[in-house]
C-alpha cells in the first residue's frame, strides 16, 4: 500500500486509487495504517457546505474552488450525491455541475454516494476527508441537502456553511430545532435577487438570535452573508469569514477538542452502520480515549475483529 509520502507525490491518480481501495476494503491493514498516518498529519481546514436542495450549493462550491485557486490554495472536494437504487453508487448530479480544469493538480473532486444516510455522510466519507485533509489546503464537503434532522455534516467539518435561498421559506425552516445549531457561517445565496435576499438575511439573523451559539464554552457569532456565485459577489467576504473561523478554532484547544468529538461520533456511527444497534450493545464497554482517538481507524478495525 502507498505511504503518505508517496501519496503526496503521486498526484490525483494515486489518491483516486486509494479511495477506490477504501470503497472495497476499508479494513485492509495497510490502508488502516495509511489512514491513521493521514489522521495524525492534517494540513487542511475542512468546510461543510450544506442547505436545502436547489439552494445553489454546487454553484457556490464552484465559486469557492475558483477563489481558492486564485490565491494559490489547493482544494479537494467531496460531492455527496444521491445513491443509485440499482447500483448503490453516486448519481453524479453535483459532480457534473462542478466545472474544473482536469489538468490543474491543485483541484481534486470526488463524488460519493449518500447511501442510506439521511445526513448524506456514509462511513467512508470521513475516511476520505481524513486522507484529503493531509494532502490539500482546503477540503470542501458538499452535501446532498438537509432537512430538519440531517445535520451529520457538523460531525465531519471544521466550519459549516449553511446556504439559504431567498423567498423559498428556507428561513422559516432554518428556525426549527437542529438546523439552527449547526452553522458557523450562513450564506444567503442568489444575492442578485436584491430585497428578497436582504429580507432572508434579516430572518436568518433573527433565528440565530434565538439560539445560543457556543463552541468550547465561548461564543462564536455566525456571520450571515449575502452572496451571488453567478455574479461573483460576496465570495471574498465568505472566504474571509471562513478564515476568521479557522483562526478562532486555532485559539486554545478548540480545534483538537472538536475533532476528537467528531472522531468519537464517527466510530460509533461506523459501528452502527455496519452492525446496527446490536453491534453497539456488544461493544458497550468500548471507550474511545484520547489514545484510541489518535488512531481511530485502528480502533475501528479492532472493533471489526471483535465483532
């Protein structure tokens, strides 16, 4: 199996081969070692891009890719697509809307199927994110689209960008429990709609005012920004907000604490996805400590052996 150093030098083809292996043999001992090595050497900020279907997430993702490359930052994208009922694979809806230069080694885009996960994040999404996080400057995860309870993206991303579309009732949906708790940044898309976008921004700010936003015991106030990806307006402000949140997370021990909690949640979700509630019961004595969380893929492989 390729080492992390070889993977860094192997380009897109090497990463694509490892991701294909991840789909078919996630518990391969060499792959587990590679994943744990990548987990221990993160370089990227992970951004989750979510919101209702049709809000313009793919268009905004394309604008963010362009903005990153213009300043020389590399970016990897995981586009979560609906699953084919026949094959179980991704239907590639989002992937085809992301227009990127295939010759640009600083961009990598991978489509992944949501499978049976309401939140759109299958078990391998976390593993793929960890690999990309060790290879690129930014990792962007675009979800299928969330409703009231589909908030899994908060368990994988450092910074969650929630998209709201003017005039569609999204602002009212946003006020419901669950959704209002996950965003670090809110982007009101299609800002070229003018007054409708301004009104949606005001509605969302009111909704956020009703929720207590706390990270690590200290307050982070999610900015609400109006953007227009088609007109390339507001993208710089959005990128600045993403950077500001990264700086905030880097203060103290916030980022490590957040990622540790995400790792614990991922291990439990992976066990449940593979073996159901009975698997969790049989491993009820499992304790993901700081030590095991530093090698989460080895911990999951050990769970697989026990079950």
